[in-house]
C-alpha cells in the first residue's frame, strides 16, 4: 500500500489465499539449514501431522510381573500370623470394654 493510500484511508489489499504470518524467530530457526522458508514450513507441518496421526507404541509385555493390587509385602505365613494377632487383640479390647 502506498503512503498516499494510507493517508487517505485506503484499505490494504486482502492477503493471498493460504498465506500465514510466521514469527521471525521461528522463521530463522526453520531456515537455519539453508532451506527456503516455503519448503521448511511445509516439511515441519507434514512431520507434525504425521506425528499426530501415528499409532501409539504398545508397551512391552512383562510376563512375570504381578499386578500391584496382588503384591504382598509379607510372606503368606507371616500375613496369617499378623491377622490372627490382630483378631485376638481386637477381641481382648472388646471384652475389656464390656467389663
């Protein structure tokens, strides 16, 4: 737009279709390898879209792993002994509170 057009209130021509404004810092990073901005932007956008639509990698199988809700911190006999002691202690406190 010319200076006279700006002074007299002329409107700027519409931007061409498919045009975007890119920050100068990003443009500098994209063209740092010497590639033209148009090809660098096209390649970056295509790589981003491919990453978005790529299937998520499946986790590696762990066949010998026990789920956390089934893990026990004690051995089976020790756990039974602990539960038995708790029941005995509970019954003793119940009988003491009744007397």
